């Protein structure tokens, strides 16, 4: 399985989060969902590795199941 960077790896995570929120501002739920889907597909294409994608899907699935 591919190695993923799962620790904080952004110099400005709050700024990135603000950018993500701003991109969705004023959009309907359907438009927001479509933007998210396009963003995911663009980033998957940029990554370019099915192994990395599968590792990320696994990590995301595990965090979704973690008690919170």
C-alpha cells in the first residue's frame, strides 16, 4: 500500500480551509456537491496513482469510522 502523508503538511491549514469554504460560498447544495466531486477528480488525476488513491480511500474510511 502506498505511503501517505497523514500528518499536517500545510503551512497555512486555516487559510486552505477558508479557501475551500469560499469556493462553495453562494452555491446550492447540488452545485457544492458537484464542485466537490470535480475537485476530487482533479486531485485524483493529479496524484495519478491508483495505489495512492486506494490508500487515501482506506485512510478516509478509517477516520470516518473512528469514534469522535
